[in-house]
């Protein structure tokens, strides 16, 4: 028996399948999708079995044997193996990277170097004998920092074959276990009492308590429940009445333990019209992509819940994606209150162990619904009935390092494979998605009204240039300030949204104009007030806030721009009575912080919720009647063709947080570009006019959805090398591509240097280029030697979302 294995060595030279012989002892358990340990050069590494066969093009005598199997049951289903091949092709990544992306980090193995004893301990040099007195093998780490003489003795012992090097592959994942106390079955309750002396009251209580609990109970809880010590338990064990066993338990990722169950709500006529075609697709086991375009508050979540209910009734499974971790607490709460313990959750806020446990629940078919961020799309379900992508326009669904996939494309692949519907839901769909729906590639479903005919919030756009002319130097316009005061008096809640993080965007000298920049990147440093320091948000470089200008020595060095910390400080000055909760990257670092802060706000413990992107979507609180948007145009002027689209989407999403229940909502948008169409149309909640206007500009500029894009990014520590390679790549592309394809560049990236590496890029625009995959592969192949040494990096993104 021979297996084809892809090894966990992500380099160009090893990016292929290798044949290995299966030793007889493993033949009965080997199948595709298992993780195995294989000898590779001098070491052992993890690999994935892609196929099992009985012939090889390599002479059998030259084939090495598999060393070990890491799983009892395949971790990758046949579908995920096919998906991995498709991802490799589609995103031009290494095959092993595609499979690693599908598994939790705990299942990525580490290789431990060991020294194994081959003889009696007495024959070893005396300097290293103590290490092997009680064990046959030690890890290299044990000796790595020892004195030079000790290491010389190790070397001679290796040469004389008294010791040998071995490589052990170990899972990073640790299963959590719990000690359980169990009454021994041959002793009944009364016999046990006879064996315990009357004066041993605690032991008698424990024995009776165990009997009431059915003869088994977690040891720690048992000791706590009876307010005793471990000595009591040991007394029962010594008498042979109970024993302790280790049992595997799952780590619990939920802060809320008990969730109240909810029943399906009656659907409005508009919701019913949307739910019917989805239900038909589920019943007919038919793959159909739906674009559910529903304004904020139109009841999209209830449609998702009822569609999933249908799927579960058929014995199938569901995946629900949300764009970021801040949305998961509320979403997970809704799904758990409807489906209880059938729900698993997967997102970056979980610990390595929690992710591993949630993944194992899915793999063991103990849950039927997964709610999570981007990577949850790879959940190892074998009978999928529906995939839902909420807020489908969000750029967080695109992975920015290899494999550079978009969750939407993976969802479509899986939907086709399982013949099930895929729902893309959003109040402001991505232009590409809406254009596909207009062409009939997706089925368009629209919800144009809020549930129960609640009005959309009224939007007021404030021109901050006028405020400045009128002498208002504060970051709050007159209109926003008076409305905030009004809400405080009425006991209603407000949301303030700021489009950036940190205390201030940059630090500048007012005398000479010097701006503090990172010494490793061409980017200005951001001031963080909590530790009075300047940080680079790209490479992590940090330095103390300067007291004088480094360029001219002036003391007039000041912060410019405003971050969330600064807004919070301003709020406490102008509205000292307001209770403020700040939600940004800094306040939500701790585990469960998102959930905790939203819970506090939901329970009315604060009047104002101030935050960045993470508060823009999904929040649904009845008491929010005002939304204030500070610096609405912060993203409008970025060098990115999607800048206006992102601005419109973000402003629409934030506006949608107001007036979702009985109280009417108001929105104040503060901007220096009040006449820009993306801000004008937010005022009217008019997505369709926005779509038409933006499509006109996209057609003129030759951008998606009229053209496809591929971005090639080149970086190196020497600028001459970057320029040379960039020019060679562009020359090759122009020779090879169709005349209708447009190659732009090479040009310096918008951020020219990050972490001491110079960056250039070129962009390909094309409508139909069947040979593109081959051409891009040739480029990678050509620069293979230099990229594998790590100095030169050539990254290719077939669907770029970041141009910085």
C-alpha cells in the first residue's frame, strides 16, 4: 500500500505530492484526509494523506515508510481535500497552506528534537550520564544552553553511536480533562456505609451524596459542594469504595451559561416573500446563490433563523459567517437562544484550546450550526444544508495572507458541492455582488422596509467647515452636542462612531512641520495616551512621546487629528454627567471584553457608546435613538477605488443602529465633504442611486465589476533589487498577456517601506485572460530561488482588497 502525501514544508521546491510506503501495522487505518508523520530528509514532519494507491512511478525500494499516524479519523473530508486543490489553483498558494488554513492552530504540529539512548547509561561520558539516569530520551532544549564541554561529549557520543538524533512530531492541541470520582459498582450504598466508621462523618456524607448523584461526580465540585478537603476523598479511595478517572471535557467559550429559549417570530408579508424561494431551494436540495438586500432593521436575522430551522429538520447542517468578532456575541446569543447546544462558535477571540474543542465538536457531529468569522467557512461538516454570509460586503471576509481566499468564493464552492443555497445578506451589498444579482447570476431578494413599518432614522449632514467659520473649535458640532444633551435628559442612549483608533493620528511640530515617523516604515507614528507613547501600527515599533521636536528642538510639538481616547476625554469635559463606554482595539484586547462591554451597554449602564468600526454593525439595542458620526470622510480620500463604497457602506451601517425599536432615531453626520455623493445618498438611505452613480465611475475607470484585478507586490531590503525585479515582471506580463489586458506600473506602493523592506507593486486589469494562471505561476517559479532564501518576496493577489 502506497500513499500520496503533501508535506508541511511550505516552499516552492516541496510543493508537490510525495509517495510513501505504508507499514503493515498501519494498513488497516490509513485513508485519505489523515494527518501522518513522515521522514523528510534528516527530520520528521507532518503531512496530509491525499490519496491511497498500490502503484508508484518511483522504484518501491527507494520509497521511505510512513513513521506514524496522528489521527484515528480523517481530519479532512473528501470535499475539503478537493476544496484544497481548488484553493491552491485559485489563490496560487502552496498546497499545504490551503489544508493548514482549514484546521485550528492546535492541530498544527511542532517537531521536537530528541536525543535517544542506544546503550547502557554507564557507557556514556560521565558529563552527560545524569541526564539519562531516569529516562531513555531527552529533548535537545534540555542541553541547548549547556557548557561547551558537555556539548562536545554529546557530539562524541553521537559519533560513537551511543546516542542518536530523533525527531518527534507532537500536536500543539491539548485535550482538557477532568477528574471524576466514581463509586465502585460491586459495593452498594449500605455495604459502603458499614465500611466507614461512624466518626468519619465527612466520608459518610460524601458516600451518601455520591449515591444520590448516581455514583459519579466531578472530584473538584464534589469537594466544594461538601465543603471538605481532598483527604476525605482519599479516605474513601483507600477503603476501596471509590476510584478516580480522567475524563475529557470541552472548554466552554460562552460567557453566558444559560440562555433563554426563543420561538420563531411571525414573518411579515415582505419577509415571507423572501423566505419562500429560500425554503424551496432547501426542499429541492438545489444550489442557488441568493443576495438578500435588506435595509437595517428589516428582519434579515429572523429569515436566517427560520431557514436554518428547515435545514436542521432535514437532518442537515448550517454555517453562518459574521464579519468580525465584535458581532459574534449578539449573533451567537440569538442562535443559541433558538437552537441551544446545537451551536458551535469559531472566531479569533477564542483561545487555542477553545477553538480546538469547538472544531472537535463539529468534527464529531455533536453540533449542527457553526457561527463564526471567516475561517468558520471550513467547518468539517459532511451534510451542509445552507451557508449564510451576513454583512457580505465586508472586506474582512478576504484573507490577506496565503491562501488569499475570499470566504464568498469558498461558500459558493461548498454550496455547489452540497447542492445547497448560499445566502449573502447586507443592507449595502458589495457592488460586485449587486451587479451579479442584476445580471441574474445571484437571485435578488429585497426587503425595502423596516419590520412593523418603523421609519428609517432621519439623517442630518453637518458641514464642519461652517462650524469652524462660526468659531466652533470643538470636535462636536452644535447640532450633535445639543442632541447628546437631549438624550441624557430623556434617559435614552447614543452611539458615537469615530473612523480610527488611538488618541491622535499623528504628532507634528508647529514650528518646522516635522512629523514623527517610524524609523522602519514610511508611515507616521500614532500617539497612544495610555502609556504616553508613539506606536507604528504596521511593524509594532514603539518609542516615548518626544518633549521637543527632533528636527528643530522646538517645544511646540502637538497631536493632530482625534482618536477614540481623545474623544472620550473631550466628552467628559463637555458632558461630565454622561457615562461613556469606549470600544476600540485597546479596550477590547482582553478575552470576552466585547461581550462584557455590549452587555453593560444593553443593561443601561452607560449613556454613550463610543467606538470604531466594531460598533458599526449588528448592534440592536431598543434605547439607542441617536447616532453621531465624527470624521465621516476619514476614509473618503484614501488611494483606493473602493474608498467611496466603504464610506457609504460604513455610514449606512452605523446610521442603522438608531431607532430600531419603538423610539424614533436620528443620525448626525459630521463631514468636511458634505456634497460628496456617497455622503449625500446616505442621507436619503438610497442604495440604488448610490449603486448607479458608483457603477458609472467604475466603468470610466475600468475597475470591478467591469474588470478583474490582480495585484503583484514585490518587496526587498534593497531598493535597487525591488525596482529591477518589478521591471522584469511587468516586461514579462506585457509580452505574455492579451493586448486587451492593461498592466499598470511598476510603481512604489502607497506605503513605500514597512519593516525596513522597500515595496513596489503592479496591477493587471483584464476581462478574460484564460492563460493568466499559467503566466503568474511562471513568475513565481522564475523568482523561486530568491524568494526561498527569504530576501525577496513576490506576493500575488488575484482579488485584491488592500492596495496600501
